[in-house]
C-alpha cells in the first residue's frame, strides 16, 4: 500500500503498520490497540478485543457496523 511508508515515517513510537483490505487484516487484529481503516465491520470488531481506538476517516456511519 502506498501510504505505509509515509505513515510509518511520521510515527514517533515503535509500532507495526499493517496494510490490506478489511478482510485481509482480520487475522492480525488480535493484538491491535489502534486501527485506522476505511471501514469497520462486525467481524473486525470480534477479532480485535484489545482495540482502544478506531478511526474511520470520513463523514457519517456508512462504513461502520
């Protein structure tokens, strides 16, 4: 994904940046604390018990289950 390197370069704390579609990242969400995604599904919610922050850029709730 073309945004991974620019995002990583702006982070001041060590973290793992995972890029993929909503289906492809589900397996990596178990230990995730912060998620920035273009959508947030029920499956993603169930796969991420440690989430503290979810950011879905945009207006409205169209892409949030």
